[in-house]
C-alpha cells in the first residue's frame, strides 16, 4: 500500500505547527525589545531621560559645554568642554548598562531599558 | 482562530500605548504619561502650565511675581491671579494648622543665607541665622488684589509648596482635555488621574529615604485622583566639618529641621495642601505626624530611622511596605 507523499493528515499537522510557531513569535515580539532611554545625571541628580528612539541633540545649562546626541537607539556625548574628552571618546553606546562618564563635569550618561509604567514618589 | 489571535495581539496591546513626555521644569525632572483623551494636547497644556507657574512663582527669576515682590519689598505689587491664589491658600493652610509652624512663606532670606539653591551652600554664623529668623513672619504679608511685603520681612520662597500646587493644577488640565487616565511626576511629586486603562490601580513606588534613588520603602496602589508629595532631608544637602546639613530649614530655629523622621509623604486631592503639609509635618516630627493622621482631605505616611512607617488608616489598604520596613501597629 502506497502512502501519498502529502496526505490530508499531514496538512493538518503542518497547519498546527505553523500556528504554534506564529503564536510563539507574536508573544516573543510583543514582550521583548522594550525601548531604551539614556539617563543623564549631574552628580546624583537626574536632569534628563532621553528616548533613544528619537533622534536629537540635548543641551542644558547644568551641563556646561556638553552636547549629547541620540539616534537610532544609541546615544553619545558629541562634544564636551572638559579637558580629557574621555566622555566624547567613549563614542556611541546603546546597550543597557553602558555609560559615558565625564568626571570633570560630574556628568554621566547611562543607557537603561525604559520602565514603561514605573513612578517613584519622594 | 489564528488570524483572530494575531489581530488581538496587534490591536489589544499596541493600541493602549500612552503618550509620554519628559521635560526639565521648575528645577526638576518632569514626566507625563497620558493614556487617553486628547493626550498630546493635554500633555502640551500641562507643560505650558508648569512653565507658566514657574515663571510666576520662582524667586530666582527677576521677572516672576515672587521675584518682583521680593525686589520691591515695602511697595504693593500687582500679581497674577495664580500667584495671589497660591499665597492665599498658603495663608489659609497656616490658619487651619496653627499648631504646625514648620512652614513659612517668608523663609527666603534664611534660605539665601545658607546658600541652598546655589553652588556653594555653607553653614552661616549664629548671629546671621538669628537675624534671618527674626525676619520670618507670614503675618506681615498682605494678600489682596495686590501683594505687600514689608521691607523688614524675610523674602518670599514658595519652594515648599509650588510643585505640589502645580501638580494639582495639572489634574484639572488633564480633565479639560478629556483625559481620564494619566500620571505626572514633577520632581518626586506625583499626580495621579484615574486608573490604568487595564483597570488596575496605578502603582507608585515610595522612595526609601535612606537608600539610593531607585530603592523603595514601599508601594502605593492609587485608585483615586490625588497628588502625592514628599519631603525629606535626603533630597538636597551639603556636608561641612563632617556634619550633614539638609535643605529643609526650621523657621523657628533657622537650622535644618532636627526631625526624628527621614521623610513625610502626604496624599491629597489638593496638591498645594499635600506639599505644604509634607514640609510642615517633616519639620514638626513624629509627634506632629501622629496628631495629624486623621485628616479629612489628606492622608499621611512618615518613615523614621528605624524604618518604621506611621500612616493614616485609609492608606493601610493601598500601601505595601518593602522588606525591612514595618508599619507601626498603633496609630492614635
């Protein structure tokens, strides 16, 4: 007895596998990849949170001679008036935990995953 | 069924993405999360509101109402309705709580003396402090169509109440734009409107006053419109000769409040009241907090150095302490 190469029952199993893969894909893509933000601090104080999905430059009187740039999910200190230029030479950073630090100005730019619905009183 | 799941996934989850903003206003980091209504227009209007109130209330701006009053002490000054309203509210709070004397509008000269708000805060000498304390007295302030501050009085400083007041105003603005669900964070003052669109209460963390910025003492679950205002000595301070001096000055002594509490949080629909009371009760300390736990239009939560939390009964069901913190058993 010759079994057909592709029986109706095979079609059923193929559709089931396809559906399972699709569902898993949807769940994974929905929960993963939360956008990142760059937290800009002067000393202990957070002066800005920059969304890395938005291209732009950030300047502030609290950050003397410093220009911070964001684009395409990454951030860098584009220019700084500090003497050592370590923060500028750090270049683009994009992964949560990465930081560009300017010790002379006591400024840090740290990438972290964006907490979508987290607020802290105090 | 598969197509249905994909459509549900696409729309049920991504449609509810709120409109978010972040700004630096009133010398503070400000975020807005607006879930419904005309979200962008509402957020823009709230940003403009805070910017406007900063331009009216900041005493560091020569053109602000408060800056002009301070510069023209001795002469009546016409101010915006918002400034007159805020000053009147503060006077009303002081009349309502005469037993609390930890808040003073005329504390500005004392704050200047200590250098808070500058790059060089420092410990003044005793005579200077005594002289500045002698100038504090809000009764000298005349609030009507025009504001009059005697030359001999201390300068005005609304730092202890302006952010909470603005946060409360923001709730009204959100409503005007059809918003029923939003959260505003204004330098640690949180304004909550409605509930999360998923039906759950908004969860608002409360900062651990002796921990790092992201460490929590507990979590609020907020189900009603309100402003949450907190005062603590950890917010701004300097050290001199090994002693830490925080920025919450006691108008009676002229020195940083010798409070037996690390932070006081007040929850109220009236943002100005919440901010006012959090300052006054922090300065007043534990006894003042314990005698003000049963407010009709506010609730109080205070944390001491033993990580004991004293709170109004109405907060017990909506506040969960973090590990290491304990709720005081007896609240008079």
